[in-house]
């Protein structure tokens, strides 16, 4: 930023005065992009938030920047903490930080456990938040259903966590680190997130779009009948994060919250495929039911990590949509893109 530029200084002063600074760490990922757009759109065209986000491996994509004008983008490496100083200087202390950054692919965590631990346990982020005089930023951190062992149905937040793979272990370590070191936080144990592609498409394949593409060929496709999840529609997860943000901004009451954030349905992969086939009118006989144990995915996968979401519904009064409705919303919106 040019320190002598008059309009830059005015903008800087305005930012200093703003109460609603929100920072999305990992803003270029799948959830991060959806979240940024929702924060931007909240408030009927005049966003009530000052938005900033971080990117890591690449420059922030133009379609994302164009869709959230006036937001600030910062390069950040959670491994080293390089980038936080620039955020302090140009943006200041956020009122809310949403941490969506992670090595989120379980197989990648198995390949490099040290890197997965260094990124998924956000110690540099927490240290940075503690460097501010007022230690009251709300940290909303994304965890996973893979903290559970997967040996029963409908896990509750107070059930013991027994992760079976490196990804789950790093996420448990992150939860522990945050609850030991922060006084104002919400940890969201998300199930599979599904929904529309992002404004700047992410490289990984998205669940509904992948199932749809595979079944559209009309040939037999194998799906597991013995692995259960509670997939959550991305807009529901975004609404949960917006509700937590607005609650903190309007009420100023610190929280220490742990929430299972899944959809209402416990589904096998076969049932997920059937929901897509039914919406599209595909022949369901091409869905071949197989056991998860028949395939080596290079990472141990917990069989049943379905979650009880009573606490979510009671705390925030948000009822996530059924998987059937979420599939309809996703594929209808994809068709309009
Ligand atoms: N997607 C799901 O189905 C799912 C399910 C359960 C839980 N979750 C959790 O939800 C969160 C968001 O998931 P997602 O699918 O949106 O993830 P994602 O698409 O994989 O995005 C990950 C983000 O992390 C950033 N990142 C990677 N390495 C970094 C580093 N060293 N320093 C700083 N940032 C780094 C990436 O930046 P660049 O792209 O610029 O490198 C990207 O913005 C994650 O915590 C994930 O574990 C996701």
C-alpha cells in the first residue's frame, strides 16, 4: 500500500474504525469461497462486514476477487505464520476469524503427516490472535466428523474421540489446542460438505457432481454400502457460520462451543448415489453396491461417523436441509451456471 496516498489513508482510517472485520483463513478453498460470497452478500448489497481472506499456494483467483469487491487478500502460510504481520498492518484485528485452511484430503495427510499437523493445528493463528491487546476475537474453526472412530451411529459431541487416520488425529490435536488456548471459539465438526461449485472452481472433485458425472455415463459404478456419513449442504454450513458471527457481533458474549455440523440424514454412499439418480431420472440398477473393505484407498476410513445434530439445532435454531433437497438445490443451481 502507498503510505502517502490520501485515499489509501482514508481507507485505512475507515478500516480502523470498522467494527465488523471478518477474516477468512483459507478463503480460496471450497468452503472459504462460499463463505466469502455469503459474507459479501449478507445485508442486501451493502455488506455489513469488512472482509479479508488468505490464500496460500496460488495468487487469489480473479473470479473470486471480482465477486467480493473491496476485500483484502493476503498470502499466508500457517506452517510458519508468514503473512500475519501484513494482515495486522493492513487490516488490523478481526472481530471474527473463520479458519477454513487445512490439508483436507485424508490421503495427503497420510503421505506427509508432519506437514498435515503443522497446517491443521493452527498454532501460528492462535499465537497471532493472542498478540492483540484485546484477546476477544471469535475464532470459528472447521474440524471434521473424522475425529470419531466410526464404530456406532449418531455420535454426540461428548462421545470419546478416537481418530483412525492422520487427518482425524491432526483435527483432534487442533481442537485440543484451541480449547486449551482460546477463550472465545466455536469448533465445527463438519461432515462431507456438498453443494454448488465455487465461483473460481476448486481442483478437487465435488461429491454430488462426481456421482452425477459417473452415473450419467450409464455404466455400472461401485458405491460403498457400509460407510455412513451425514453430508451437509454448503449453504447450511455457511448459515451456521454467519449466525455465530452475527451473534458475537450483536451480543458480545464469549463462547466455547463444540458443534457437530452435519445434515439430518445418515447415508451410505449407495444411498447418496440413489438420491442423485432419482433426481436425474437415471436407472438405479447401475449403482453397484460394494463393501468399503474391498478397496484400498491408502488411508483408513471410519465406517460409521454419522452424527447427532441436536445441539446444533437447539443452539442456533438452524435445521439443515435433507440430502434429497440438497441434491435438488445443487443440481438445479449447477444447471443455471
Ligand atoms: N470439504 C469437505 O467435505 C470437508 C468435510 C469435513 C471437514 N472439512 C474441513 O473444512 C475446512 C474447509 O474445507 P475445504 O473443503 O474448503 O478445504 P479446501 O478446499 O481443501 O481448502 C483448503 C484451504 O487451505 C489453504 N491452505 C492449504 N495449505 C495452507 C497453508 N500452509 N497455509 C495457509 N493456508 C493453507 C488453501 O489455500 P490454497 O488453495 O491457496 O493453497 C485453501 O484455501 C477444512 O478444515 C476441512 O478439513 C471439509
